[in-house]
C-alpha cells in the first residue's frame, strides 16, 4: 500500500537531492575528522605523552570531553520522552532530531574513554576481569543500556516513516528501507502496537537517562579528592547534561531549519518554548553551582579552599568566569522576554551554553587534580595539538554521523506531523474539555461559560 | 600471616635522597630526561617531599620521604575497573602491569600521588637493569611494591633451606640504603620487630590520617625541642 504524501513532500527533499552545501559541510567535517585521526595515530605511536597530561593532572581534555558529550546526549531521548509523556503537542517536529543527537553523541562520548586509555588494546580486559566496584564499570553498564534503549526509541517511531520512504523512493537504497520498515502497512493494529511500544520505551528511558549522568558524576564524587567528593554531584551533572543537551538540540534544529528550509515546521514558537526550558535549566544550573560552591566555601577546609580559590581568583579564573558568563549571564539576558527576535537570541544563548558547559566540565576535572591534598606536587595542565585534534575530531565525527543520518531518513517525523494534523487537534480539544468541570449544557453554550451551575 | 609495614623517622631524615636513588636502581624506574621532567612526568616511586617553612620564606621545614603508603583501605584499588591494582593478603598494594588498561583512575583517586604513569616508552631492556623486576611498557600505571620481588626471593631461599622466613631477611631497597637509618621496615604483626616497636611510639603520625586510608607506612615526628 503506497502512502500518498501531499503536504510533507518537503521533508523528503534532503534525501532525494544532494546540493553543494552538503558537500561543503561534508568536506569540512572530513577535515576535522582527519585532524582527529592524525592526533590519535600520533598518540598511539608515542603514547599518551603526546598530550599535555602529566602528574598529578592525569585526566584532562579526554575526560572533559567524555563528560561533555555524554551530557549532550541528554538532549535527545530524555527531552523527547518527557515531551511525549507530558503530551506537549509542539513536540512533533522536535523529537526525531533530539533522539538522533542522543544516539550519535553517545557513540562519540563513549569513544572518549577509548581515546583516554593508555592501553586501548586491552579494552576487553574490562569484560574479562571487570571489577564491579569501579565506577567506570557502572558507566559502561549505564551508557550501554542508554545507547540500546535510545536506539530502539529512535528506531520505533521511524518505522512508519521508513515505510513512506520505501514506497516513495525507488533508488538504490530501497532495499534498506524495505528491510527496516519491517513490513509496515499502517494498519490500525500496527499503529496500536507501535504506540504501545513507544510508550513502554519512553517510560523506561527516563530513569536510564538519569542514571547515566549520575554515574558519570560518581567517577569523580566517589574519590576523596577535594571538590570532587560531593553528594550533590549526581543531580548537578544531570541538570548540566539536560541544560547542555537542549542547547545542542536548538543549534542542530536551527542548522537544519536553514539548510533544509524547514521554516514551515520549526516555527519561532518552538524555539520560544525550548528557550524557556533552557532558561529554567540555566536557573537550575545556577542553583546547583551556588549550593556546591557555597558549601565548600563555608566549610573552609584548607584543601578544598585551595581548589576553590584557584577557580575564583587563581589560575583557572578565566575559564571559571567564562563558564559563569556563558551559562548564566548570557542566557538570562537572552532568554527573558522571548517574544521578539526569538531565533537569534535563542541561538546566541545556545552557543554560549554549549561552550560554557564544556568549560564547566573542564573546571570540574582539572583544578581538583592540579591541587592535590598533599601540596608538594602541584601541576599545571596545558593541552597540546593532540588534545585539540581529538576535540575537533570528536565534534566532526558527531556532526558527520548526524549529517549522514539526514541523508537517509527524514529529520522530522512525517507520520507524527500527519497524526498531529488529522487526529491530535480533535484529541486535544477532547482532553481540554475533560479537564473542565462537567456542565449540564455543552461547553459551547456561551463565550463566558466559566460560571458553572452547581 | 605477616603484615609488612614501614616507619620513617623524620627526626633522622636528612633529605639526602639515597632512598630515591636506591629505589630507582632496584626497581628499574627509568629516568625520563630533562624535557619530560620539566613537564612533570618524573617517575619516582620513592620521593622526598620538602615541606616549606611558612615562618621562614624559602626554608624547608622538614623532609618527608614518601613511598607508596600501602594503605590498608586503599582508595586506588577500589576504582580499578580490571583488578590491575589490588591489595594482596600481606597488605601490599600491587599493580599488574600486564593487565592495566591505563585509564589512570587509580592515579586520580590516590590522595598521595604515589602512582605513576608511563607516558612514553621510557626504557628498553639493557645491561645493568635488575633482572628480578619487569620493565613497564608505555601506557600503564606503576607504583612502589615494597620491593616485593625481594620477599619472593627470600621466601624461595627459606623454602629451599626448609625453614621459616627470618626477620630482617626481607628488607626494602630504600630502608637498606638510608645512611641515617631513618627508614625501618618489617613485619608489623610481629610485636618484637623493630618496626612494630617504633609504630607504638607516641611520635607516630600518618599522612592525611583523617581520610581513613590507614597507611602502613607511618612517620615519627621530630622529637621535642626540634622542628
């Protein structure tokens, strides 16, 4: 049964046609990936000595990247699940893009650990000799679960769209769509099963997502190091993850909106809602940061204070205050009263937040290691081109995965848009009616129908 | 079973670094060269930390020789994802170089900075190395083992002669080399040993004792009228 597309033809355009813009982006990303590959090969050859790492700062960019990229992954599946669960109707053009981010960025984030290892050839020791007491294994478990669940959660709502591709595109990739569509015909029963499966997955994926960044924070908070050994780290990391994730989602949406001319789908109202969410997260981030630093300051333990002052006025002050500006000052200025100039303002805030959250991860990892408890061996860390290359390469790889995805599958869920047009409007009307007190007369009687007869 | 431990008398330590050099020679700890040292990548299982004197600018208040403290509750072993570092039944915190994946989590977790990483391949087999101690490849963590190979050797000797290990038969290179006899090493579970006697002294303190790591290397503070 070939489904006819009337209005959403535009969403298939990126798959049908490949313009010059794609190849420019492709080449640029390839360049970044090549830089990353060169850096990694150098590191394999000379050892981790090719980086700026030393004693006692034995963790630097890679661990920062790990925490950062895993954090970005919270944009996707978590946000999408929450929006679906809360029946936010404006979610329809947003969820797919969010879910893709999660899957792609988890691959890149998990890969950071491999880059960080002194002996990547022995990675499988983790399975053979795994010691479950180590928070690194908690990470591995949680991230694997999240990647699996997110991939399923991305794939399930794609099935009807893949069937549309199968029926409408007859190129050399048709076999791919035929296999992935799993014989979807769009029958009533299939829809029922699909909706049920999506509901199960979205309920499941929320606790998994929360667990992921909680155990990422445990890598630090389980140790005794000053300013790491903190009970607040779990929720603090989760909040930061969602915060940076939404910002990354907004940037991705704006790029594809422009590149694929999706202005009709991604309207300023979507960015306004996401911007408001971002503002709430910014305030929440500030609340956690404030609580974390005030507790350390008030306690005044000398070893913690050493790290504290290195961040506030010492050698990390530039990164620290840049982080504060990017994560709090700019968002507050940009994201209040969003009615006017929504898109440029949301974009500026999102870009600074992504940078700011990377700095936040850096400012958590490096200063604590630079000022160890035994004060006789302080270190300062300066990354080399190898670390910058890995950062660029990781970013390039993530963007490349994303770009290629959009060349095979629609970035906006076609069937969910259709469902929105044909079913949801009626359903929402019913739902809103069901919230209101039952009246003897139909609610349509009068415009001022708030006075209800007992 | 023995519990190996060490007591370092800061009253006797002169900061001469003989323990550092003896350790390096004994355990094939490579010298990394000036450039690497400048980057903060010195490998030295035994280090003499110089505590600055706050009252007198530029003066050293005291020297603290710091091997691995062989904690009884080691923060480093808990976090290792592959059991490459663990506490053996006699209390020595060991490192399996052939299994370590080089994640450096133990380094981040150790509050004493007693673990070291092979950032490059620092040495190849050459003449003059101690054949009893394996060379570490690039990309793994290494640490002080209380000269564990000496224990094995002494134990083998005792087994051949069908007798028990005698006190003093197993000693670490640093304790042996100290000209001021500041370092005593031995079995803490044997109440008659010198190290057990010293560890009952009222002058005993432990590094970062409040962390609860229970180090088996303890220190004696400077006596009265000094420091």
